[in-house]
């Protein structure tokens, strides 16, 4: 497992949006989807505002691998479940980063449906596949 560089974290955190694509079973990337991401410490997290039924989110559970693009950074990642211990910190990060948006929009990304889909993005070397 690798870690995010300071520059990658800074650039992705500064960007409003992140594009995400999961790997299909055959190893090809699904279409990119634009979502929000947040940084908590040295980790990056994403959620599905539409909950676990969202197509892109379901795809992250096929191989648990994919790619993200944000702030001029393109990185292969592993998708890990966020865990209950990080949920409040991720909520706070979403509220802070996207505070200029209407409250109902923020509420949708910190609500129970979205919280249940919290994923940690873990960078991996380009072309590396886990078994």
C-alpha cells in the first residue's frame, strides 16, 4: 500500500469535485462519475449522495479498485469502507469544505443514506492489482 503525497492531498482537497471510475470484473474502467471528496488528516473520503444503490457506488464493490481524477492528479486507488469511527470527522469535513452550498445539499451528503456509503480512497501504484 502506498500513501498520498502532500502535493496530491493538497491538490485534491483544493478541488471542488473528483471524478471516480471503478474497475469492472474484466479490468476495464467504468465511465467516470463526478462526486465530492473530502480530506480527513492524510486520508481522502467519498460518499454517494444517492446511497448504496447508486451505480458508481455499487461498482466500487466489484473489484474494490479504480481510478480518481481531481486537481490535476490521476491516481489508481483501492476502495475501503470508511467505518463508523470516522463518520463524524467526514461529516465535519463535508460541512466545512462545501459550506457555501445550500443546507439541504449538505444535509444530503451527511445524512444516514450517504454516511452508509463512506469510502476511503487508498492510492496504489499505477497498474498494480490486488488479488
